[in-house]
C-alpha cells in the first residue's frame, strides 16, 4: 500500500491497524526523515540501510511475519541506487509493505516508480511510469498537495543590473568544462542585496507582521530568514530564493506543510527562470496526481 501526503499523526494508526489485521510480529521502520512515531519499532534511517551492521542483521530477522514501513525514502531519482537496492533485499523477505511519502516524485513522474517497486517487489523495475500498470498492481491512498507561487516584484537599480551583466560574463568566460548549472546558481545571488533591503524594510515596526523568509544559506544573518535546512514545522515562509535541487524543496514542504508561497522576484532574468522552473515542476506534479 502506498500512502501519499499523510501527516505523521495518521501514520501510526494505519500501521497499528495493519499489524492487528495481519498478526504481524515485527515492524521495521526505514525512514528518510525524523518519523516521530512507531518508536518501539526496529528503526533504521535511510543512511543506515547500506551499513553492514544493519543490512545482514535485518536480512536474517525479516520474515513473512514482518511488516516493513518505508517512510519518506524517495531521496534520489536513481532507481538503481545502492540504498534502494538494499531496501529491495529487505522487501523480498516479506509480503507486508507500507510506503509513506509526502510527494509522489522529486522531479518527474518516473520517480514514482521507485515507490511502486517497493510495493511490488520490483517485478516491473524496468518499466517507466504507466498509470494502467500502477492501477492494476498498487493500492494508493493520497492527499494531493496543490501548490501556488505568487511573485512579489522587486525593482533593482541600475547598479544591480550592471553587476548582473558583469557576473554573467565572468561566469561564461570561466565556465570551461564545469557544470553549466553553476551559472544560474551564482547569478541568482546577484539580486540578494535588493531582496535583503526589502526584507529589512518589511521588518520595521510599522510593517512587522511576524513574516518569515527562507534562503539558501545564512549569509543574511537575520532572525526572520531561515535556511531550507532549519525551517520550523507548520509555519509559512516567503521564498527569498529557491533551492537549486528539487529534493531540498520537497524536504522544506515536508517540514512546513505549506502549499501557497509568496516569492521575492527581482527584475533579473535568472529570477524569472527560477520561478518558471518551479512552475513547471508544479505542473509535472499536477500531471502525476491526475494520472494516479
């Protein structure tokens, strides 16, 4: 069974019901995030899965009376990743599998087939995303996350625009054989000063409404600006800048459960590119939901 979008508060009840219904004697929880439930289960983190001390012990202990719960383990798009292969070895020891995941993919619909492999013991490991195949062989319950992005436009002065052009030329001139994605990642930071000025203005007592912002790192040194790695649960954030990796944004969504985002958008091409990139990501997510 695959459960999408469920809060942690509902997961333990689902697992306990399954344990009672199937006379399960052992529960193994493999979790990619904190998973504050099933504290009495045999708990293994995603990073521990490949360690010999866990791998060989679990292969010996897991049997047909074991339930494996795979929670938030969609961590890479590589379907043949070593960690996924180790999880498959565990799963092949039992027919009792529950998968919990907030979003059905990291980037594109084929990512969902990793979750599908978990509940089908990888019988169709070489098949791409196929809605008919999924419907025939997997049971799915879900809460869809429908995202929206609302830009807050920030006008930059000529000095910022000139700095942007100089930086762009420097990055292209020195690119060589390096990853071309370093260009937008670095250009995206050029408008930070103007976004910082906006945040500082809105943080004055006259405007202060307790608004929080999220940025890529701690360089702003502001109490109301968090990084993607240290956001607080169930709080709303305005996006100062998107992370480059979609998995970082997925982790952010998992923690905050936020679906509607204000986005600081400087009048620079790279800012529009990032917003479009995430709008297209949202569209791909919506298409997957519609197919499931």
